[in-house]
């Protein structure tokens, strides 16, 4: 039986982050599939709201005024009741906790949590409330197999409550286009080699590896340019403002400040992918990185660290995987590919075809709705009220 009913995607904010982009993407695809869906943000910081179709009627802000603002739970429950939500799917910690705590106040919804990372050390002040509210969460969707294993190992979640749904990418929007035109629009040199990374300034993204790789590549390709697209988290969360300043200082220390670009957060990143010959991802931990899928969908090969499910995403013939923190190995692949345009073209074609086949929005929508329906039927079997 196909899923039918109202879906509410609850998220901490709509800043420039992978989870937030995936919420907007998923909501848009639900609408395209005829599923009634709404996005509920616990913050009025909404730079990605412009990408949400029908935002005037589908975007709601339930403002969390301060860290311990428990009134957000009652206000969220009231909104879920008014929208008659059949599924409440939380993304990011405070949004997921609010969704769980709203469940006793509005029982006619199933609550889905999310795991979008892996191999981090949860803080006690996060771990305790998640465990205490576990009874009000019907299932967790991890966006990677590594994330599922992590939840079982660290949080003790049961296997039958965990589902894996990889991220999806809009292959219509993220598609190949003429590189020269993209560079002209961005003011990039048309003849230079361009190797980019799209990543917020969070320590898990491991920017030092990117910059050290860049210095090594410049020894063989002195005209290369390295755009580092992304900014600090809103309000300097997780020390990202200080980390960004440290990274700028490292770039100066490495003597590559004239070859590294810092365009900051971008409302539209597709031209940055199209302008690149290659993109890289140097993360120390991930789930399913949107940036790899987006780059590959644009026909731009990737080189990424061997963390989480990256080796399943970047399969042989679509890019390369290197050991974590091995900037020399990454630099070797990057420098070689910059000198082999025909190999890059082969990787480009294969990467685009792979993403279209396995990580399209249609696959994301189908897989997610299948989880909702499976959990809903399980609750029905348990005589839950619907």
C-alpha cells in the first residue's frame, strides 16, 4: 500500500548545511510526488527557504527563543495537530527532541528521527535526553550504513528501528554545463586548473588536509586555483567562527593565499561545481555527503577520504577514495587527473550516470516513503490509533 498523509519535516533552522538542504530537497520532491508536506523550522534563520517551493504555505517557524525553551514543544504539537501530521520527521538534535516530546501531546503521528553523521562522541547532555525520549521515536533513518552501525553501537538502537536511506540529488538542477561559461559568471580564470571543496567550516570537514593537498598540487600545477566554498555556522556554532579564522591563518602560513579562494556561503552552488575540473572532500566523518552527489551529478569527478559510506558512493570509475588525512595520496590523484583530461571525461560520464541511477530524487522519495509506510503498518499492527 502506498503512503498517504501529511508529512512534517522538522529542522533546527534552514542555514547552509547538508541536513537543511536535504530537508528542502525532500519537501520539494514530496510535492512533486503528490505528498502533502510541510517544513517546520525552530529558528527564523532561513537562508535556504528561497529554494522551498510554495514556502508561503508550507514553511512554518516555531521559534525556539532560547536553549531550554520548553514551550516550543507545546507550540510544535499544536501545529502538528492543526496540520494533521501523519509523519513527523526530525532533522538535527533539537528538532528531533522537540518532535519526540511533542508526541505525547499529539499521538496521531509517527515520529521519525535522523542520523546524518557517524563516529562522533555524543555529549552526555545530548545522549541522555535522546535515550529518555526513545519511547516516543518510532524509527531512525540513517543516511549511511555507517550511521546505522554507529547508532547500534553507541546509542543501542535496535536493528528493526533503524533504516538506511541515502541522500538524493536533483539531477535536473545539478547537471553538466559548459565550464567556461560557469567560470566567466564566477570571475574565475578560464585557463587555470580549478579544484574545489564545498564544506562549512566545521572541524569534521578537516580543511587542513585540503590546504596541504593544495600546496602539494601547486608544486606540479602552479596555476591551479582552489575555491573553498562555505562559511562558518550561524552564530559561530561549534566554534566554527574561530576555526574559520584558524584556517585562513593556515593558508597564509602555507604560502598559498594567492591560490585559495574563500567565496563564503552560496545560495546557488551549482556553478561552482561546473567551474571545477575536480572537487575533493577531506572529511574525517560523514554520512552520505550531499556535496559528492552534487559534484558527480554535474559531471565533475571527486576525490574523497575513506570515511562512512564514501567508498560506496564513489565507486570505481567515478572518482577516487584515499585514506583519511593522507593529503599526499589525494594530491597524487588530483595532480594526475589535472594532466589527463580524457580520463577526467570518462570519470565524468560514469559519475553522472551512477548518480542518476542510484541517487536521484525519485529514489530518495520512494525509499523514504517506504520507511514511513513500513513504520505506519507496524504501528497499526500494534493497534495504534490512526
